[in-house]
C-alpha cells in the first residue's frame, strides 16, 4: 500500500533514523566538494527512505540492496529512479570466492 510504511514508521512510531544516519554522514563528510562524490551502498534499502536523504545530500551514486522483492516493488512504486542500481539479494547467503 502506497504510504503505509512511512505512515507507520514516520508518523506512528516517530522514526527519524534515516535522517539521523544521513545527518551523521554529512557531519563527517562536511560540506566540501567530497560530499558530491559520495557513492552510497544502502543495505536494507526497502522503499528508499534513506536513499531519499542521500539523494538530497547530493550523493553522486546510490546503490540499494534488500532481501525482499516486495521492497524493490515498493521502491519502484514510491520512488522510481532514485537508485542508480537496486539488487534483491540475501547478503548472508552469498558464497565467498
């Protein structure tokens, strides 16, 4: 359902961790030109709540990974084109070579 996740986490539970994580990143990167060069890997990307903040910061490249194909569907519905790439994968089940 469009907006359900945000309604639950932002409105009902007062979640601000996507903004907080990105604010911490910005604090450590600073406001210099390096901020525009950020290449971000958003693990547990879901429907793109963190990616949205990364994009607003000016991140050059954002790649999302989530274990659920439903998350990829929600991203495409709610924030199409936000990520440069998005992968549905179980990172705990990857073979190491």
